[in-house]
C-alpha cells in the first residue's frame, strides 16, 4: 500500500468505483469457466486445439507427429480436452478421430466476455 494516499498504487485505476457492478457470472458459470481454463492451461493442449480447429478433423497419430511429445503424453492431453468437452472423439477401428467442439468454444468466449 502507498503510505501517502492509502491506495495500492498511485494510478487512478484503483480509485473506488461507486458504480461498481455485480459480477456477471453466476457460480455455475464461474465453475465452468474455471474448468475450461484449467483444460487450456497447458501450451500443448492449446496447440492441439489449434490444430484441430485448423483441420476440422484429425487422427491422434497425426497429432503426436506434430508435437515434440511422446504419443502417450499427447493421448493424456487429448483425454483432458475431451473430459471437459473442448474436443469430441470417435473410435474408428484402431484409430481415434478428434475434432474441436466449436459450440463449446463459443460458450467459452461468452463466459470470458462476461467477466
């Protein structure tokens, strides 16, 4: 705290706002946003999602070849993304095909925008 003004910084950004609004997110939305952020908290998962968005559909083996990670590590990242719903996956024989869940990404954008 700044001893002279009692504010945390000399900037006007910390002045009390008498018109402060109530947070726009409800607790369930806060929980969902937190889950999605947690899933995107690793750069490899962000990259994987970007690849899936660019290709629209992808095979896990192709993903492993595009990252400097072991196939088992890529599989774990895919599991995290799928568990929260950011990607969808289908088993086609010995292969698993993944695609981005664009509807959930739109929801994510709305949740972030509501902050």
